[in-house]
C-alpha cells in the first residue's frame, strides 16, 4: 500500500469513502466559487479545427490555438472520453492489473494503445509525460481547492509547466453534474454527441434512474451500507461529498449514515471500524468498493464479515466510488443497485 499522501491517513483510507482526499473539508475554504458553476455557457464548444477554449470546474479557462489531440488523462477520465470517441495518448492512475488486463477504472479503454505514465494512484513519470508533447492534461478534482486527482504532489509544478490542465469536479455534487460536464468536455474535443450510441446511452441512464427511484420507493425500509475493505479496517462511507451516493440518496435510497463525529477524522467522508465492530450498522444490502486497491468481498476472510446478515443472504454488490463519467458506464451502477433493492429481503 502506498504511503499516506498528505495526512496520517493511509492512501486506502483517503480513498475509502468516495475516492476522495481526506483533506477535502480542510481545503474547502480555499476553493474558488467559480468552480461550482457548470452551466453549458461555461464551456465553449469548438469546431474540429480552429481555437479551443474550455472553462473547467476550478474556474480555470484553457485556451489553445487548436483542438488538442495530444491528450493525457487520468485513467478513468480517459475511459470516459473513449466512450465518446475521443482518444488519448497517455494515461496515469490504475490502468492494468498484474496479469496485464485492464483495471476496473480503465473501462473499455484499449490499454495496449496508450502510454501508461504511472500504473497506480499518484504516479506520473514526468520524463515520459514530456516525451508525449502533451497539449492538455485532464483529470478530476475531489475537493474545493481544485487539487488535481492523482497528479503527484512532489512533481506537480514540473507537470504544470509542460501543458495546461483541465479538471472536472467530482466533489460534493450529484453524479449527473460531472456527467454533464464530461459530456461538454468531450463535445468541445470534437465528439459526436448525436451519435446513436451516445444518445441511447443517455436514455438508458435516465431509465435506470427512474427504475432505482421506483425500487427505493417500493422498499423504503431496505437499508444500504457503502463499505470498503482493508487489511485491518472496514470503512463505512457517508453519503456526503460522494457523487454516486449523493445521487442515489436523492433518488430515495435509504443509506446507513455514520455520524458527523464518527466521520470527523476523515474530513467527513467515512467512519473506520475494526473488523471486530463490522456489525455496528444493521444493513440489508452492502455495496463494496470495486477498486483494485481494496480487498474484494470474495477475498475477505474475517469471520465477523461472514456473519453479517447481508453477506449470509447474498445481498452484497459492487460499488464504483470513482465512476467512469460516461452515461454508458454509469447506467450499470444504477441498474445494479435497483435490482439489488428489488430482490432484497429485509435481513437486518
């Protein structure tokens, strides 16, 4: 496990709640109010030739002489752009598993056709990055300060000198907002947003959202817990800040919610429990972090886990705390939870 990033929390702990910096709450006061705006007027759609301008969620406007084609992006962002037909040259972040297969965060991205600049969170080889002659770096931000996700703190200044950056905020909003911003970004880069596949994907997302809302309304007593597993700690995510959980909650899903006091040391993101206390919160469905940095349900050996009612009932599903921001990839997240609630038995 990589070292703690900027606090005494482990990297896994920082990521446990929603793929976010534990520093988010501390840094919130430093944010730019402009970062909260996301109307379509904030992003200028460019023609496929000619100048390119895009105002990101930090309030930063990037202007280039032409639409960039030498793009480097965080793996999950590259996967979203791929779904809209926008290729990237290089990626950084979890990209391939030890056996060479695409990481869950790579989506449908052809990992053999991109230069991997760092195959883990917080890794980005500056020399390889420079060699790609990047025109723009695109990632997300998980705080109000606009911290670039997975860009190494120790080399961020060198990286910034090589190309401008664009950040899509995935902090303290519902998933529909960053989905729309990624749509606008892809469109500005030349994506065909009227393509049948793209149009259908958005319709499917809307239908899945309606299905989840109906499922939650039909079974309001079904309690859902969002968890993440590490060697000695089980993290229970709060719904605040996380784009997926905030949206699911808005659709009516009944989540386990740790107290603000319990979440305080993580900046409000999550509560960490010992495995002995993993039964603290009764839950009928457990959603488990699907990222490769966490222990997956099939590999959890703790007896206390196996005794949980939801586990015994087979009511455990996966969760993507760092969703790939295309409608195509977010629809299954809604469908999976809707299906789980529809089938769920009250066990806790």
